[in-house]
C-alpha cells in the first residue's frame, strides 16, 4: 500500500542534483581547455570514462544494478579528480586514480551516498601514494605546454586590471583552478539551486583567510593556491555524503577545515593541505552529525554537556591533524593508504556487502 | 518548507451540494475505541436518528445521514462500518428544538456530546471533552484556519462563505471557555480573508485577532500553530490546555454551528474534491459515511495507476477499498496519479532534516528502523515525529522514510508494551 505523502517535490531526484553539479563544473572544463587545449580534455575524458566503466562493472558484478552508473555521481567524481591534477600528469595515473576513487572511495562503502570520504580526494591520495612523481615540483612546471598564455579581459596595465584578469583566467595550478570567476559562479549556481549551502565554503574561506592574515603578522609566509582553496571548499568539502547535514554542523566542519589547512601549511604540507583537511574532517562527519543534532521541537538541551563534547571533538581533530603532519614529514602517508585499502576491503566483504541493497 | 499549494483550483468556488450516495458506510470508530450500534440489521431508520454511540470516557455518537435500512456491519480496511441503504425519502425524526442563544454552558456541552461533534482536523477528539474545563483559565482560543495541506480549501470556503456562522459558533464556545482573546491563524496566501473576518468583529464582546502565518508546511500542525501564535514551543504530547490554550478547527466550528443553530447532528461536512486526475473539482457538502467510490464516479477521469486519498496529499491515507467512507475528520478526497519512486541510496543531503518541522533527523529513522535499534530510535526522538510526510516529500532518493517511521514506531510500541 502507498503511504503518505502522495505527492513529491518536482525535479528533485538524485539525478537532478547530480546534473546541477555537472552544470556548475562544465565552465571549468572549458577554462581548462582554454589553458591547455586537448591535453586537458584528454585527461578529463580519461577520468570520466574510467569512472563510468568502473562504476558500471562493479555495480553489475556485485549489486546486479545495471544502470546506477548513470546517476551522474561518477562523472562528478571524475571531473573533481581531474581538476586536482596538473595537466602534465600522465594519463594512466589519472586512470588509476579514477579507478581507485570509484572503487575504494565509493563502491566498497556500499555505493552511492554511503562513502565516508570524498571519493575524488581519496583518488588523488591514491595517485600520490602509488606514483611518487605526483608530489614533485616538476609536475607543476607547465609553461612548455600551455595553450594560450593569458587572456586579458581588462587592460593589464594597472594593478586592478591585472588582479581582475587573474580572477577571470590564470593558467597556473591544477586543471580546475584556472578561472576563479567560473568557480565562484558555479558555487553561486549550486547555492541558488539549494544543492549546497553557503555555510561550508564560507566558514572554510573565512577561517583560512583569517589564519593567513594572522600568520603574516608573525612573518610566516604561507604557500597556497587561493583558487584551489575556493574550488575545494565549494565543490569538494560540500560533497553531501561526506559532509555534515545540518547547518550548525556545517559551520563547525567548515571552520575546522579552514583551521586544519592552516596547520598543514605551517607543517610544510606543500600540495595536499586542502585534501588532507577535507579527508580528515570527512572522517569526523558522523560524530559532528551526532553532536550537532538539531534541538528537537520542545526539547531541552544541556548546553554544558554539548560544549564539552564539542571541545573534546576539537581536541581529537587537532591531534589527528598533528599526527598526519608527522606522517607526512616522514613520507608515511602511503602506509595509511595501504592500511585503508586492507580495512575497506575487509569491511566490504564482511559487512557492507550485506547492505548493498539497503538505501541507507 | 514550502510546497506547491495547488489551492487555486478550488479556492474561489462556492460550496455546492452533490447527490447523496445509494449506500452509506458509517465509521464505527472514533478518537479511541469502537462505537456500539443501538440499531439492528434490517431496521428502518430515519435521518438524524442515533445509530451508535460509545459510552466510555471518550464518548461520541453517530447519527443517520439519511433515512433507509440498516444492512449490518461491514469490515472495510480492517475497521467496522455500519451499512445504511438510502431510500432517498429524507424522512427525518423530530429533534427537540433548542433555543441556542439562551443555552447555558452545560447544556451546550451536552448538545455537542449528544450530536456527536468531533474535531474535524483528523484526530477526531470529542469536542465536548475539549471544552470541558475544570476551572482552568484560558488565555487564548486559537481558530486553526491554516489549511496547510496542498489542494484542500474546505476550511477556506467556510471562512469565506459562512463567516457569520463561524462567529456565532465561536461566541457560543466562548460562553464555556471564556478565553481572554480569540486568534484566527490563517496563512499569508489567504490574506484576502482578513477583511471578510474583520467585518464580524462587532458581534463579539471579547477581543479577536487575526494572525497571518507563513505559507510553510505544516503550519496547521497543532504544535507549529501554537508556536506561531503564542511563541510557546510545546513538546509533543503535552496538552495545550495545560498552557491555557484551546484550539479548534474551522470544520469543527461549522459542525457546532449546525448543532446549536440548526439542530442538526454531525452528519455532514464540507470537503474539497480535487487532485490531478479529478474532473469535477470543488468544495462540497458531503454526508459522513459517503464511500469514496461515489465521489470517484462523480469526478474521476479514469486512468491506470490512480489512487484515491482521504485527507490531504501529505498526511492523507490512500484507500485500498473504494468503499472507505468520508469520516468526520476527512477534509478532502483527492484523486491522484500514483507516484513513481526513484529508489536511490540516501545521499545524506540533509533535505529531510531541513524540512522536518519537529527538527528531527529522518534519515536516522531509516537507518535504525531497518536494524530495529530501539535505543537509537529513541535517542533520535522518533516519538516526536508528527508523521507529516515533509521528509518523504522532499527526499531526492525516495528513501522509504515513512515506512521506516511507522515501522520504527511499531517496534517501539511493542518494546514499551513488553
Ligand atoms: S514525518 Fe516525522 S520525521 Fe518526517 S518531517 Fe514529519 S515530523 Fe519530521
Ligand atoms: S532527504 Fe533522503 S537522501 Fe537526503 S538525507 Fe534525507 S533520507 Fe537521505
């Protein structure tokens, strides 16, 4: 029998949500094409095809679901993953990363929505762990293959003009970082369409910028890419399954990502500061959801207990962040990845596979 | 949460009559318990005759909506109904005439009880009990004019067309409860009612106010309405009267008016007939006990995969047996296409939690109802859920939230009973 309600919100299915995210990401693909031409397109296509094929094969084999790869989430993972790499990355590395992102980042958790970590960022860490070239500076020297050097919308002779030009188009950094303008527009589109809310990007960027400002007061020079920060905070930190789902939780989560990325930069994490921070907070998301559960109607909340819980949680997050800085220093992150592979494979075989047809 | 109101379809049509059905199925159940019939199979009954009553604490009564022959008790969807075959003669019994204007509070309560007046918003709590105070003071008497369910306009139509009757009813109730003020809660989308209502303020010797409410769902939920009007956030399960609040629904006021001023037991109410697949749409006087099949035959464009919903589209019940009747708590009958479910995994979007008027986390109910984890269900406060359906309406994955909620509540009931 059909239970209430007997009407549904229109144009609000999962595929509609995914489609909106893809719309927001397409302009960035265009910017990547403008900067590096078919080199960029080739890498992005490799990622998309690998993700779709992996998603299809795995779902068909384990879950007997034959069209779930069409829900659009694999495409988003592929786009986001390729947006974090340099255009000089070999195609097979991207293919490997995409495969790992889908398998270890999503499917072994039981499929769409059940992943604890952002698949694209996880895929990126897999690439770094298995291909040492990914963490060298050489991979970022992209001058030789650049398609068009720069594009001047505004006259380049004033400081303001140069600044504005850089916002519209700037060809340094990873594939998704060339146009701050498009990133922000994509973010605004998603906020208007209610696919993400402003809380996470806003808090990440505010705390992060405050952090850099304070550090500069102490003469510490922080090396970071602002476009990368904005891209990550709008598109990666807001990934629905791996981020908290209430506004207070989101504010906390965003602030902690901002704070922890400052720590990582100060701890000499050169390229991975943002992906480490997001993945770290992803791990804490279930706890954040618990602690920041909204106050139910008419419920009386003991705020002292709640504050204590938040304090302990913060302490735990900072401790883990310091541990990661240490591991990174000794180049041990790859062992973390190996352990993760073993863990998630076991978990899948003994537990998650039983719930593969459960929607939650 | 905002949802499409779809009220424009039936908002400005007058309340019309429809032909009575050849057979009635009178519900023999009320707020609690079962009504006992006092007539026999084969017996001829006149219109307005008392057919069944409950003599327990929550006593209420059921009267004949038409004259005809009783054909026994029939179980429809697991509940007993008294079948009455209409002879279309409309032979009515003579009821003792009341001089309603002079009635004493106790006499009014007695009429409400004898005439089977119940809350018309859905829960069907006996009205005479609601107004029966034990020396409590009442600060505010809230008139629930927030018909927050999409499609439904029956209360709107009454407020628009039967304003004077509603005010007469309020004045009589005020004799009993003596609230310091009366507040109408109506939604902003219906603000044209303000001038209509204001014209009748002069009839009252107590202050009357109108509070415009946001067009969100579920604004007409008791707890949400009380908060909007008095700023008090009552936990679920608490009695409004303990907070010096009495609420009544527009449909109930109309039934009270008919009882006190026209000497009619509760045998008829106003409902909205509407829905995507309905042809004849509007607000109609319909007898209690009219089976939905009768309305369906009058109104539907028959198609595959249709369903009939008793009540609103958000909280109403899809009938499996077309003999299911309109009850005293039915505000509408809708003919809707069956919805297609998408069935993806929960993507933790949090839309359900944002939509939940009780600020719960519905996805957790889906998680823990599956594993029958009562501790988690309780600590996520499943019992505070008002079953409004907002979470399932918005969920992009069509996670079976309502099924989990009902299932979870069942588990909890069983464990508490043990
Ligand atoms: S049905 Fe229950 S859980 Fe769902 S939105 Fe309504 S009150 Fe919240
Ligand atoms: S709305 Fe549906 S998909 Fe989104 S969190 Fe709630 S149950 Fe999950």
